[in-house]
C-alpha cells in the first residue's frame, strides 16, 4: 500500500514514493512492467517512470526496456542496518551452531510487532517452512519474538499486548493476551523460549536473546526443528546448551568490538 504523510510534516514525498517502489519490486515474484508498478503504487505512469529511472540511475533497479526488477545493490540498505548492530560478523557463529545441532539456525530482530530474519543458515535436513532473510513473522507466535518481547519495559510490553490482534496460525498458537503475557514473562525468567507447533504444525523452535554491551537484547538466535525429529525435552537438554554457547560467544564479540 502506498505511503502517505499528514500535511505539514517535514517529509519528502518523492522519497516515500521511491521507497514504496522498492517495496513493490521486492514483493513481486517476477519483473514488473511500468503499468504494473504504477498500479501497485497508486500513481501515474509518468510518476512511476521517473521513480524507476531514478532508482535505475543510482543502481537499485535494472530494466530490459519493458520490465523492472531490483538489483543486488539494494541489499546494501540492509547491510547498513546490520553493520550498525555489529551483526554481519556473526554469520560464522550461526554456521557453527547449525553444524553442531544439525538444524536450521536464524538471527532475528524485533521490529514493532514482528520479528525480522536478518541472517539464516539452513541445515541439510528438509524443512517444511522456507523462510528467507528479510521475512517477517508475528512476534507473539515466535520463540525469538517472545525472548525479545521479554526485554521490553513494562509500559512498552503492556502497550504491545493491549493493541495486539493475535490470530491462531495453527491449533496450538497462543493468542490470549494473558497467556501470552505469562509466556513472555517466563521467557524473560528462563533466558530462552520454546514454541511447539505454534507457527506450523510440523515445527518446534527454541530461541535465546543476544544482549548488547548495554545489556539490552539486540537480537535473538533461533533453532528450528521438525517435530518428528526432536522432542521438547531434547530441545532443552541437547539444543539449549549449544544455543547458549553461541549467544554468549556473540555477546562476547559484540562487547569486544565496542571496547
């Protein structure tokens, strides 16, 4: 949906429209024509053409003369964010964890009411859910979301739960605000969270927070496994120790980089 801003705000409307176009091209499953971009951006073909040609000029978009698609340079926008958190150096930690537990490992951050996957190492084993870097998932249903929500102050967490419209993703998804508050609090006390078939009936996951030098949770590391492969007890006894070794190693590296 195109972005709009209230009158009087000091916002550059053309920049907002350009970011809209990047989002439209990112969501598209195939290169888009000028007419398609204009329709999705709810703007004229002339305006869409100027935006696309500008984005092409600075290297974010390519065209064959008929259709438009993103170029790899757009990934630099995400890299700049990750660099600010000190996260690009952490991929080897995820790789090592995935090799030890032989399951898919991810690094996520909290953004409003969603968790965003910012790094991911897939295991050799087949997974039923294919999640790519940049994917957003509802924080309330995610083990990583719960450990990150547990780091919010009381007022921010209350506001989150008060305005939450949780929908069941499976028959096991917790959606009651009081129950979610209890599970988030438990995640804060335990230092980790497990979700069992809450986002997909075939998946279990476990997550632990990564704290920055200031003690706040910057991100979370998550391990996802198939329900037929790993029990909840095995997650606690076998995967959790490896997960905590990884998050502590990441925290040590972040602390060293900031000193």
